C-alpha cells in the first residue's frame, strides 16, 4: 500500500455496498486504506465497519471524507440519483465510477463531474466479486489521465487495470462489446443445446465436446477482425458460396425439430445479399459490409 506525504494511509470512499461494492470496500479496508463507506440501505455498512471502515450517514458525507470516491451501484439510474444527492460535494474530488453502463452515460457523468469541479474516471468491472483484489478481474478505465496517474496505486489494488484513453466512454465501449460478444455466443450455444436435445443427444456430453471446439475460435476471430479492418475478405470458413449452400438445410432441420431459426435466417439473408453482390469467393467476415456503415 502507498502512503500519503504525511505518512498516513490514503483515504478512499466507496459508494454502494452491493456484492461488488462490498468486495471493493473490504479490499481497501483490509489493505490498510482509511475507507469510508455509504450505502442506500445502511445496514450493509455493518460488515465493513466490523473490519475497520467508517460508515457515513449520507452519500455527501462519504464523498467529503476522501479525495478518491469509488461509485459501484446497480446501474446508470442509481448513479444519477446518488450523484444528484451529493451534487457539489464532489468539487476537488476524483470520481471513479465502476458501475456498468453505456459510453453515453460515462460521457454524461464526466460532464456532470467537470461542471462541479471534479475529475472523472469511468471503469468497468470484468470479473466477479470474489475476484476483486486479484488479477482475475480486468478493469478497463478511461477518462482523466492525470487523476489516474495520482491514484493508480490504489486502483491497482482492485485488479488488473488497463487505461483505454481520455474519452470517458472508452472503458464502456470495451465493456459493452465484451458483454455483447458473450451474450451473442451464449444465446447461440443455448439454441444449439436445444437442437441436440431435440435429437435425444446428451446435452452435457455434447456441451463438453462443443466447448472444446471453441478453442479454435481465437485465431479465426483475430483474422476476421483484420479482414474487417482492411476490407479484404479472404475465404475464412471457406468461400461464401459453399457456406450458403448449407443454410437452407440448416434452417429446415432446426424448424423440423422445433428450434427457432430467426438468427440463422438473418445469416442466410446476409449471405444471399453478398452472393448477389458477387462476393461468393470471399469469406464469412465479408457480411460485415452489410451490417453497418463502414467505420471511417
Ligand atoms: N456482481 C457481479 O458479478 C457483476 C460483475 C461484473 C460487474 N457487475 C456490475 O457491478 C455493479 C454492481 O453490481 P452488484 O453485483 O454489486 O449489484 P448489487 O449487489 O445488486 O448492488 C447494487 C448496489 O446498488 C445500490 N442501488 C441500487 N439502486 C440504487 C438507487 N436508486 N440509489 C442508490 N443506490 C442504489 C444498492 O443499494 P441497496 O439496494 O443495498 O440499498 C446496492 O448497493 C453493477 O453495475 C453490475 O452490473 C457486477
């Protein structure tokens, strides 16, 4: 742990003592930081007081207690409500918001903080409460580089922090992309389990086999991202015309065993458009061109 110029341990405030906030406050307290905590439901402060934290009566009092204020609440609405209640108490403070949320919310929070004379860092917690305080948690941060330089040692107590830039929204950009990637993959996985279960296959054994095949994806995803970046679409997964030939059977099979096929119909529609545009010898990543305007 670092110490302040007068040799005392640094002060830090934690706003929000849910599963994550409590893990954060406990980590700081147990590592000797003078930790002040506040939670809407005051009783959640008790376990932290038991290990040496100080419970503030109001959020504004908690903010006033430390130069560094960590906010870890359920969602953006909760952050807005709590920040509104503390208002100008944030002046001169460094506000680190670790609540999940969008890039737009992060940028709005930074404007709010700046208007009140506070510096803002937005961070996203990619890990689970028990992993707080270990390198198992990845914490992308963005916003004030100056504030990060001052408080980096304390923030590093929480896990593996990585700075993504001065734009306060960048940590959320990474977080939202990672979460979306997870849900896109996992809802597909559940539909595939539905498919094999409909055929009487043991889903646990199949799931284990399928999990093993996921190991092949990192190099493919890396090459697809490069293809999108360059606009050159080599035949990843083989030429698109060959891939498209399978789609009707794949959809027919799914619907025959009662599994919805909306996402597969979306893939087929995009493939058919790419083929119609004359890109049958290119790869699957070429569908990117039909998804959104090309990044400038
Ligand atoms: N838990 C996890 O595994 C994930 C891991 C990845 C990151 N997430 C994000 O972390 C944020 C906090 O999540 P959490 O698990 O701590 O959530 P809860 O245990 O439900 O605690 C929520 C706290 O927020 C307070 N709160 C909710 N609404 C309000 C409000 N309107 N005003 C003030 N405080 C509010 C709540 O207070 P209380 O209910 O105890 O009074 C808790 O302190 C989150 O963004 C995850 O996405 C966690």
